[in-house]
């Protein structure tokens, strides 16, 4: 019985640790500067503050340097040149509707994050990535709160869904491999 308990403990520990990059090269931060535009739709502002979304996106990029852009669109060539950026990211957060027939927990919030990446060297837009997000349970607000804290509700689940640069790793390789204009 003991070997089974040890195996179970190792398996649970691996699950709690989350995904890890395969090799030292994958753990390295992304090269260059990234322009980040992070927007939250008007229907989702009550569940995801724009400052929190921006911070979570910036943290997930694992870039050496990020420049936050306040424009609601992805950075164009002029903004890329001004920031000396290698690429630009537009990250939008929208609340997902509750659809009949889908097994959705009423104590959670569902959202859709869309990411568009522009290679600033070539100006090319890479295919958008869509990530579905599910919050941690929202049933119990902490003492003194009327609603649960958005940080507590989203921080762990968004970090797990976006990884630490892993979501954007293919885009980074495409930017590095692309010829300059």
C-alpha cells in the first residue's frame, strides 16, 4: 500500500506544480521589447478590472521589457518603431455567455481571452489565439467585501491558462525567424 501512496503523492505534487517549460531554453524570457494593449469589454468590467487584466497579460509574456499602450487597437508600424519593439500584443477579455446545455458551474465566471500578435519587423499579424477562462469559485466574498475580489477570483486561473510565456512561444519564434524589412 505504501508504494501506491507515494505514487499518488508524486502525481498530486506534479499537478499542483502546474506546467513547466521543457528545457532551459523555454524558461528564458522573450527577447526584445513588447508593446502590450490589454482591453476589457464593457460587459466584463465588473468582473475583471482593466489594471488586473493588463498585469496578468504582461506577467504571462515573460518579456525582458514591456511597453503598455493605452490605445484600444494593436500597435501599428509607427508605434512599433517608436517603442523599438519586436512585436505587439493585443489582449482582449470578454465575458462568455452562459449557454443552455453546457455544464457550467453557477459559482464560477466564464470568459474568453483573444490574443493578436503583430510582428513589428515585418508588420505581419499572426493568427489570433483564443483562450477560454474559468474563474475560481466566486461564492464566498471575504470579510468586508460585497463581491469576491477579482484578484482572488482570476489570478490563479488566468496564470495557469496563460502559462509563463508558453502561450506566446510560437509567436516569439515566428518573430525571431522573420526577415527584417
